[in-house]
C-alpha cells in the first residue's frame, strides 16, 4: 500500500488560521460577538439605506459572503463593511439589469 502524504485535500483539512483570524472566531468556529454584531448592523443599515429594494434574507446572505472574504484579509473588521457594500451594490445592479430585460420583454410582447 502506498501512503499518500501532502495531498491538496490533506493540506486543506490541516490548515490553521493565522492568529489575527483566530481571534475573530470563538470555540466551535463561530464568529466573535464584535464581528457578528458588525455584520448584523450592516444588514440593518443596508436594509434602511436601500429601502427594501432587496429582501432581508438576501442582504444577510450577501453580508455572510462578505464575512467569508473579509476573514481572509489582514484586517477583517475594516474590510467587512467595504466588501459587504460592494456585494449589495452589485446585487442591486444585477436586479436592475434583470428588471430592464423584463420590461423590454413585456414591451416587445405588447407591440
């Protein structure tokens, strides 16, 4: 039998977080209260700022995606708001493009 060592899967499962990131995670891999609180505040702020243009559930998902990326940076607490806003604005742009396509389709069908 051949022993396979240092395979990509093995390296992936044995990666340890740098100290700066491990400080943001508590036991069990959950985010610390400060980081989680920032994420919740961002969801509320975006819901207020964009006046319900995106469902609350969608905003939470976008902020969670931004959290995952922010944790990979040297300064996750600073990166999270910027990344989250970028994701929300991108989703709003996509939604606007889809609405334009739908409107053009309806207009062409009625002509």
